[in-house]
C-alpha cells in the first residue's frame, strides 16, 4: 500500500472511532409499568399510551447514561390537558420502590386544581426519591422535588396534535433536553444510572416515534473529535504537498 493511502486509511479510522452513529431504537422490547396501556407499532418505531389513566411508564430497562436520544413526541388528540414526558435513571419497579431515585421530565398542557393543590402548566424536571403518589406527581411535592423549569416552555402547555422534535442527553452529571432546536433544560448534578422511559399521567395518546440513540464517547481515554479532525486535516495537507512534489 502506498504510504499516503495508508495515512488516509488510518485517518479515516480515527474519525470513525470518534463519531458514533445514531441507531433507531426498537420499542417493542420496552417494558410497561403502572396503569394505562402502551401500544407499539409492528415495526417498533413508535409507541403511544392509550388511556386517561394514572402513572404510566414504558422504559428500556437498560442503564442508559452516556447516551443521546432523539425523536418526536406529542399528544395525538385534543382531548384532555394533562402530563406526558420522560423518566431517566429509572429502574424496573421504581414506581413502588422506597429506594427509587430517578429523574422525571413532565409537561402539562393546562394548570388545574388537584389533590388539594395547584398543578402547574408547563415543562420541568424533577427528582423522584422513593414512591411517588399521584398527588406527588401532580403537585411536585413529597417524593417529587422539582429542580428546574424549562427555559422557554416552563410555563407553556403542549399543543393538541402537535409533535415536537426532541434531543435528550443523559449522563452521570448532566441532563439536557432540546425541543425544536431550543435548549429547554440543562441540569447539572449527580444522577443515578438506569433506564430511559416515556411517561404519561392522566393523558391519553401520549405518543413517541422514531427514537434514536447515540452512544457518547467518554471524555477521557479517547482521542477527542476536534483533535482527530485536526490530525486528518494535517494529513490531507501533507498528502496534497506530497502529490505536488511527486
Ligand atoms: Ca387538549
Ligand atoms: Ca386526564
């Protein structure tokens, strides 16, 4: 193999190791917990929760830190005005476990009086420690501690029959949610590892589709992407010089 071809092959391999591919997630292997009924499409690319029932979760039952998830989510009906969203760091059985420790991202369409308090319209992230009752989840009280409201949609409800593009980053010390290109949540902390899941609370037709996952490269022990790009750029410059000199 000519020297410059070998250099090019090595450079391309370096790049490939630094940038991993997003892969489509098959939702048919996910597990449902709580009430409600999740229906997954036959090709596994979409799922929705059918009924106006209390806490309902569909999760991947897989430790998911170090991942970026993308997809679309929305409520595919004009009926009702309650919650849907995500759970992160969720372990099987957490709904009824006193030792549960996971994050809840929920989005309510309209404010309303409930459980002796006021349930607030908008998007936010909370930490759930222990068993979350319906009242806790509606009011962000007791075992549900609200940590941050969304930057733009913190006090705005979701739209009927409207689908939103999302990017959801989950690491041991950072969670970020971007919706339609707007970074709504950026929360630093120390988070329990666990599964990622969909959440609905008293909201029928909470729908998720085209979920992809990308494994993020560890910050240490890897050649960072800019360095790899710089190396390749240097090699390409060298290649063009050596061809001119040939
Ligand atoms: Ca509605
Ligand atoms: Ca409802």
